[in-house]
C-alpha cells in the first residue's frame, strides 16, 4: 500500500486549499478512504471519510467547511478545505482507516496571518 499526499501549504485564516492523495497497491475503487490530521503536540484526529460508493462523513469540527471526494479512475482522494482557521493547522494524512493506522507521509497545512 502506498499513499502520497500533496497540496498543503501556508494560508491565511479564511483561506482555502485542496489536498490530494495518490493511492496504489490496493483496489482503491473498493476501499473506503479517510483523512486524518495531527496538530502540533496532539494525537491523530479523524477528519472525514468516504465510502467506496461515495457516501461522505465528517467530524463535527468540520461544520461544512471541508469536502471529501474521490476519483476512482485516477486512484485519487481529495479534501477541499475552506474557511480555514488557525486551529486547522496540522499535518493531514490520507488513510485506509479512521485511526490513521495505514497512512501516507502527510502534507503540512499551516493557517496563519
């Protein structure tokens, strides 16, 4: 299994970013996928999930600010971030499970003015 995230960066509060995850080594189209994150000094935190059929789920703190999606033809997972807050600063990982047990190397998102 290989998962590779990209798209992070430095953004001002209220800004947007689109994270991507490229997946290989397993049947992506049949797999539910997740985004988890790890803020500085904290543990892994589940952010969002999408089933193989495209049903989506979000942590309460997302509050309609983030949108998860997938492109099975490209073996790709996405997370659109909007209305970013300083507390969204974290390393974001795509993962095969909600606990982040199998995840990529992560992409850093820093929200700061």
